[in-house]
C-alpha cells in the first residue's frame, strides 16, 4: 500500500492511500485518455512521405518480444509485437506504404511494398570495417576499397548538391549508379565475403542511392536507432 498527501504536525497521517491495484487502474484510465491521440500518430505515420524503421528486443512478462519504431522528423510511433518478421510489419503498414522506407538490411522489411527504399549506409560501412579486420584476401581488399570510395563519393555529392547545376548533379548521380552496377555485376566473385556482399547489394540495388534523388531521405537509419534507445 502506498500513501500520498500532505502531512501536518497535528495530523501525521496521509490524506489517502493507493494500492498497487489502484495504480494499475489509474494507468488504464490514463491510457484511455491518450489512446485516441496515439492512434492519430499511427495514422499520420502510415501517410508519411518517409519513415525510418527499426526493431529491438523488448521483455514482456519474462519473454522476449520486439519493440518496433517508426519515426521521422515530425513523429515517432512504437509498437510491441511477438514477431520480428513481416507479420508484425504488415500489422502496421497493411498492404503497402506509399512513402520511402529507410531501414537496415533486415530481410523482413523487403516484404513490405513501398514507393521507395533507402538502406542504411552506416550499417553497410560498419560491416565493411568488420570484414576488413579479418579478411586480407586481395579480392576483398579491392572490393572493399571500391565500395567504400563509392559510398564516400555519394555522400559527398549529396552534401555538395548546391554547388552543381541540376544537369551536372544528375550526370554525377548517374555515374555513381553505373559504378555501383559495375561493382556488383562486373565480375564473378570467388571470395566468400565479396560474394555475400555483392549478392546483398544486387538484391538492394534500388535502395542504396535513393537519398541522392530525394533530399528529404537520409542515407542512414540513425534516427530510428536513436529513437529506440530511450
């Protein structure tokens, strides 16, 4: 039993007491007040022009569920579900998403139909760095160098867009597309890491440089990761 209230010198007893069950009921009443507003956030998220999405383990009654986060500069919506797969995503998005979905490379996101995609280049760079630390094959080193340089050039082009005419920017953008296509399809990989990464890049080709064509889209999924941490 918890006690609350003002205590005076003449009357040391609290004004009222609240049980654990009473607190639970208070939370349920608060939920009823705010739930309509939260449903509104959910509806606005589904209609957004772009969304960052991420998922993280979440303990519920001693078992591991998943906390899904959908966010942009205007809103953040959280959903807890037993599934880490497309089943949970379909509960949120329904049939499709009409904007750009910005995610890491978790395969479940690929099953959601959307207008555009952007895969997180920060995740890709971290993976390249991790493989660099253990793979010293000549094929991997050459592949890693080309991929890191391509990503750096794409990020630099995006940050300097205002320096170029529309025609020149488009030309540089299309040259990056050609470089990416050559890197992925230009040779047959023998190194296991090169093959694994080229297979993934081939699958994700249309969502690696989307941020160059859509200025509101970020090249990374850092926003969803930051919103998940609290």
